[in-house]
């Protein structure tokens, strides 16, 4: 049995081999059942597949008990229940013909018509064997194959990595992500977060994040497995890729998930965020994703007003770590910091006085104006800079309005 690789199959790398085998099927079957006619009007100058009553194409006649085509009909009937991919041999032929050279296919079909009964019988057996090998496993079977590799401690690290790559592709559909837990896969992947190799930990976090994205069921299951604490530690990894993928998984687990957010803050999540944001040596992509998570968390608090707001949004050190990002030379990071500040200002705990007196938000916003004026003149970033400037103005207006409400002084 062929061992299928979902990533190679989905990416088309395996398609060449499959095409070659299917073309062989097309040659044999079309050769003993019909004539081949070129469709000259086809844009691709290829062969067209049409029913028997059409003017051109490959015509497969109805089975006749006294005709050799009944042999092929028997194969079609026997293979109609293929496990995925094509519902019948005719469907496979249609695909194969569209990926074949018309002239070569026509010549081979003419040659095949001269086969003897014994040779036809031999070809029939060959086709049946090929069809058996080409049965495509379901996604659940592919996941199980990958999980079997993870269960085997003697599997080389390359194969473990490959198995996780397979799961990364497979868990994207929400139904497959839900099936992963049923197969015992979530616990296995969570276990890989403790693997000594950073590459294995990294892709395991990626799989968890992909499976948890907008999936309340999987979020709950992963949280119950205790993965959040491990992922939060990984965010501080010296490997930028591991840290980024771990933060991606953390974000996927707690976004729009009240229980996950409570667990995150109980594990000192606010300190984790502040440590990353205030560390100027942190990877820029990691800082962008971190401040985006802050923005999402603040937005989540706004969408659930009945819940008490977390104290971190009123913590002056936490707020300063965000305001300081507006002085970054990275325009994308500045924009994400502004979005976070905008959401925080709408919270009751988003103290405008602290943002002004301790964090220096007023000065930071004025300084941004001068910097953005220079960037706007650049062709490469001009439009983006204009967009950021518009956001800066919006934040400034919101800030002054809230500052006036808190101090009793009208906005300047």
C-alpha cells in the first residue's frame, strides 16, 4: 500500500507520479473501449471528455456481455467505491486525459486496440493492482498515520518533524481539528512541547495554534491538558521562531475565550507581555504579535462589560511598555501600539492621567506627527504612513477627551 503524505499531496508534489499512473489507466481502458478524437477547438488543444452521444471526445460505449468492454465495466463497478479522490474509474480517466499529451495518448490507444484477449486480461489485473495501491486514505487515516509516528519513540527526529508537518496541514479544517482530539492526537502534540529539539517544540506549538484558532472545543481541550503554561514559557525562548509560534498558539487559545484569558492572567500573563514589549532586543515580529494580543485582550474586555476589567490595563508600567513602542522606527509596530492604546483608552481602567503623566503619551503622539510627515514623502511607505497618521489623530482625540473627563478640564 502506498504511504500517502498529506502535505506532499496537497502541495501537488505527488501529483506527477499519480498523473503518470492514471495516464496508463487511461491508455489501457480507452484503447480497448473507444476511439480517441482530438477536440481542435479546445483552448488547450487537448482531449475532451464527452458522453457517448456527443460529437467528439472519448466515447465509452455501454457494456455488452459479448464485448471485451464488459471487462472494463466490471473494473469500473468494482472500483466505484474508492476511498476518496475519484468516485469511479471514469472520473480518474477524465482527470488523466486532461493531463496527457493528446498525440501520444491517441497512438497508444490505437496500439492497445490490437491487444489479444490474454493480453487484455493481463492488463486488467495490472489495473486492479494499481487501483488498490492508489486508494486515497481519508484525512482521519492520514492523521492516524502521523500520530502513530509520534507514538513511536524510536522514530527518527526527521520523521517526527514530518509527522507534525502533516498534522499542520490536516488540522486546518475545523472538523479535522475536532477529530484530532478524538484520535488522542492533542495529548500527543502537547507532549511534543517538551521535546529537547527546538524545531519539534516550534512546529508542535504551531499545530496547537492552528487547531485552536476560532475553535472553542479544541481551545477547551488544550487548556485542560495544561498546555498554556508550557507555551507561555516558550514565548521567552532564545529561538525567535519558537517564541513566535508559541505566542501564536497562546493567542489562538485565549482569543474570545474567557476561561483561557482568566488562566492566562492567573499565570502572570500580563508580566509576560510586559517583559516582551519592554525588551528592545526582542524580535520585532514577536513584539508586533505581542502588542496585537494586548489590543485583542482589551477589545475582549470591551465586548464583555459585565466582566471585571483586568488590573493590568491600569498598571502604569504595563501602559508605559506599550506607549514606548510608538517611538519605534518600525511603522507597523507603531500602528499596532496605537491600536492597543485606542482600545485601552475605552476601558474604565485605561487611566488617561497615568498615560499622560507617567507614560508621556501626549509627547509621544506629538513626536509621531513629525516622524510621520517625513515618512509620508517616501513612495514606498507613503500610503501606510498616511493611514497611521489618521489613526494617531484618532487616538489623540480619544486621549484628550478622556483626559478632560478625568481631570474636569476641557480637551485642548
